C-alpha cells in the first residue's frame, strides 16, 4: 500500500475507537487490520515492557488486561499522524478512568509498521511511571478479560 493509504488506515482506526461515547467506540477495524503474526512491543524497562507476539496475544493478553483495569472501553485520541512508506507514527493522548476512579490519560507515541494493508508491528512509547501508578504492574501471568 502507499504511504497515504497506510496513513488513512491508521487514521480510520483511531477515528473509530476514539468516540467520546463508550458504547459507540469500535475496535473492529483495528482487530481486522492486525496481521495474525503481528507484534506489539511495549518499550522501556518496567513491568509492562515486553513483546506481545501474535494477534491473539495483543487482543487478549494486552488489551484484555487493560479492559479489566478501566471503567469504560479504552479511548486514545490521536493528535498527529506522520507517515513514511510502511511506517505510520501517531502522537496520541489517552482519555481513560480506572475502575477505582483514577484518571489514566497517558501520552503515547505509537509507531505502526504495515505490510500489504495489515499491521505487522506496533511500538509503544509512553509514560511508564503513570502506567504503573494508574494501572499497577503488569501481571506475571496473562489475565484475560471476559468476552
């Protein structure tokens, strides 16, 4: 796909999942756009830092656990998209509240690598101190949210 097509796909994914109404937020395009062998790399040196390998691990282990910690569906609002070939970088801001009522409004830089219209890799850069303060450490064993 072209640079502009890759950028548009990521813009569409963020537009669908950033609706202020939790009942309307839609992650279907994101899930459909993940390659089966995609990986999500949480950078840094804290409990969340790891590579989630495969679509199932991304959707169930990473996103599933985050869903157990938040009051509503995850909301991340994109502020800027920068694209070059198969790479799309997104500056974004979270707009979330934990089940305990703690704000979790992290700043993110998410770098997507696409191949043939599918997301092959995501590298996440964020405030690791805020993540652990609001969400706690990532569990040693996978915790999956009920579907």
